[in-house]
């Protein structure tokens, strides 16, 4: 038997969507309303869209005090919960303690399915004053675990099974009390899922472990989730990987990778430690969040580079899969004059950087670089699901062309964002995502960037060149900007390009400052407090509707949905 190590990331979500109703009681008839279903809570994604129980849904209704009910069947019809017999308030005029469950609790109800999976049961509870409307809001009574099996391991997977160390023994429905047993355990088995994601419902209790068995083409693997406390209605995410898995785990690994990928010798290290090859196409994996010291940053090499006017071309041609991990405290500074500089100085046409976060980065420019940025100086390939987060600074005294994420984009930037970058560039112009765009920027956003100490700036990109595209992007409030004539919320200068479905909220700031022979379609301004346009349409609905209507036009790309967040209030949902 082989053993799997488990990288654990606990995430907690809160969602506060509610519905309001007006009700004036005229008699003792009970009015029951409300069908909101709150999602499992997860603080990394900072909120996801709530759901609603549909018309025709059946629930069990319990109540004591002012209303008497014991597993009464209610059916949701036209905005209200109705019973077969009219439900009345009791004559003593006291408050009612109410609990409801979805789905309806049949006689001899078992919380487990025949395949061993625990049913996802919703509940609502509250105390209500006499003759007030009963408003139900449903939460999950159990917890959810999500296991992401690493792509390499999942490619060999045939089946995977999970066995929690306890099971539900009994449920007191009237008081929402659960009792557990370890005498009878349930195993849930999954066949291989191509996305590597496996979800199961578990009891919300303390000191629960989960035994995991994987059947692969290479044999059987086993793992055990460390005893953990799971809270009711919460979601927990875990990564599964084999102990001998290739990938970048430490700052020293990443330093070695930057040297080796540029063709330099680094001690006795080799590139095949960090990735796998499929028909000659290499994918390198980030296995953990990595924190860098200033000394370690000094030893980093810019990945891929163009020496001078593209005379010596050596862009990154492979794939770096960040697996939603983060690089913290990167300090970037060019050590010589060069065409472009960033963590990736140049990404080639076949190069892909995906699902990578950069947090609390600092950039200081002291040499001549035509294009510079935090992630990529030149992007000719694909940047997918990458985010600059935390608090970031970008200091440049020369007349260079900086972008927050990319200097010049000739490929595609999609599902990505730049947040909280303080640009200190008094002699030049900057863009929050990219300085220049000659390719595609799709489904991206900027938030909280500071352009005050620049000559001019724009939220998404400073210039858009002929035949370039920027679609389904939005800008949230900036921390500061120069005089209004030198700043644009999305694009400063657009030349013979396409800008479609762009949204901004800064008052009295042009969304696109100057455009020549440019198609402007579906350009909106919105209120930063309500996150609605002047016509009352939700910004999130506009963004997600655009994906639904237009994603098929880009079959080579995957679009991530938009969900609610904190700051900004709308973010991109990572897979």
C-alpha cells in the first residue's frame, strides 16, 4: 500500500441574500413564506450564488408553542408554503418555535442513500411572534468535503472511495439534535471524474477522520484525513497527491525551476522533478503556497526572456499550473537593461500560465525595460485564472511601459484580475491588467489600484491596438487616479479594436477615454454600493449572462463564472 499526503485548505463562505415580504395579519391563519437555500459556507471564494427551492417542493414542518405541528407536509406554491389543512395559531397567543426540513421526512426515513452517500438535508429554524409571518431560510444540516485529486494522479485513477469514521445514528427532528455511531460506517465510492473533483456529505461533528482508498492503473493508494472538526453547513476543501509526485514545493524548488527552464545548470537539479510530459508537452505544477524572502528573490531568474528587440528570443513554451496556490512576497527588480521583465519575462505562443496567485508583490525598476509587469512582461500565449492579490507596489522611475499583470499582451488573458497595486510611475503611463493589448482580454477585472502617482492610467489596459479585444471586464473602485483627463476606468486609448461588455463605477470618469474606429458595445456604469447599473440590472447578472451567450464563440477557452465577494463585491470563481 502507498500513502498519500494531503494538502489541506479550509475555506468558509457566508451569504446574506434575503427576500422581503409585507404581511398584515387579519386572523389566526398561519402564513409561511421563504424558499431561500443558503449554500455551503466557504471563505476563500467569499460567497456564491444562493439557490431557491422550486414550486412543488415538499418539506416537513415542526412547531411548538403558538403553532402546533408534528412533521406536517407543506408544499411550496406561488410564493407560499401550504398545508392540506389550514394551519392556525393557538388561542394562547404565544410565540412559536419552528423547524422545517427539506426534503420531506417520510416514515422510517434513512439519511443514507443505498450507495452509502449521506443525503444533503436542508433545515430552517426560528422563533416567531404571535400572528407574525413565518419566514423560512434553509441551511445545510451536514457538512461538505471537496477533494481535488491532482491532475497527474487523477489521470491514472479508476475508482476512489471515502469512509468517514462516524455515521449518523439518529436525528431528533423536533430539536435538530444529531447522535453518532462508529459501529456502522458507510463508504461512498466514485468512478473517475475528469475534472478530479469528488464531493461528499459528512456528519458535522468533532474528531472525524476519513479513510480514502484510490484504485489506479498503478495499484492501490490509501490515505487518512487527520481527525478534524466539521461545522454544520460549512464546506472544506482538500488536495490529494502522491508522495512522489513531481512539482514545485518550496522556494528553493522555484528558484531552481527558473534557472533550469532558461537552460541554465542549477546544482544537480533537473526539470523532470517539477513536471510531467505528454507527447512532448511539459506541464509543471505548483504543489504548495510559497513564501519568499528578499534573499531568495535575488536568486530568481526571469522565466523566458527577449534580450533586445526580440533578437534573442527564448519565451516560456510550456505550462505552469499553479493549482490555485499562491506566491507570497515576491520582490522583482531588473538587474540589467532588457526588452521585458517580470516573473515571466516572456510567455511564448504555446506557453500557458494557469490558476496562479501572486500576493503582496513589490516591483522596483531601475533599468531600461520596454515592457514590465508583475506576472509577464510579454504574453504571446495564454494566462488563465491568474490573480494579483493582497497589497502590491510598483515603483518605476524610467519611461518604461508597465502593466499590473502584463506589460504587452499579444495572446489571451482570461479569468484573471489585478487588485490593490500602488503604481509609483511619475514619468509614465500604466494599465491595471496590461499596459498594451494586441490580443484578447476576456472575463477579467481590476479593483483598488492606485494611479495617483502616474502620468496617466487606465483600469484594464492603457492602449488597445488594431484587431485586439477586451470583453466582459469590469473595474471596481480605484484607490486614486490622476486628473480626470489622464485616466480612464477601462481603456485610455483604443484604436480599431473591439470593446464589449465593459463596466465601471468611478464617478465622472470616462470608461474609454479615446477611441478611433473602435466598436463599443454594451458599455455600462454602475453604482458601487448596490452593484447595479442605472437601469437596475445587477452587474453580476450582466457578466454571467455574457458568458452564457458568448462562451461558445471561444471554444478553445474555459470561462469561469462570477460570484459574490467582499472587496471587490464580485469576483471570479476558481475551479
